[in-house]
C-alpha cells in the first residue's frame, strides 16, 4: 500500500506532472493508493482556510477512490513508542507526522513524501520520495 502524505497532494493538485504520472503508474500496477485521516485533515484545513472550493471539490472526489486509514489503539501505541524513541535521542517531529508514520507502520505501507527531514529518523517507516 502506498500512503500519500499531505505534500504529495499539494504537488498532485498543483499539476506536478511527475507526481501525477507516478500515481497513475501505481494505479495501473494495481498498487493500493491510500492516505490517513491526519493527512485529510491537513489538506482540508488548508483548502478551507484559503477558501479554495474548486480544489476542495477535486480533493474530495479524489478521496472517493482511495482508502483513508484512521487512528486506533494500535496506532496510538506505535505513535507513543515512536515519540518516546525520538525524544530519547533528542529528536522531535510534530505529532501529526508521528501519527501519520504510526498509521503507515501499523498497516505495513509505504509513505510517499518530500518531507524527508520529518521522517528520516523513524527507522521502522518504509518511505519513498517521488519528488
């Protein structure tokens, strides 16, 4: 499963050809494209703040064709472990990114993001940068 991070949605909806082609390639190869509820929140809050109804409609239509994974008890346990491990080594990242990573780890997925500095320290996370 391929999990799209928030920045990948921005690239996609801002007509980044490389990202669009890669997503289409994954779909054509029967790869599951999905995201997390945290990513949906991040995208929607930005679109609503900018009052960008056109892109909000496009985003909602895109979401109809993918699975959105949510936070459950297992994810909370993984996230709290990740936070603890990072904090003990003096590294911190935002709670949203920790929750996203935990959801991807819990579901044995691969996170696609250009935010390498956010996720590099999470050794359990399978990660790709398509940008």
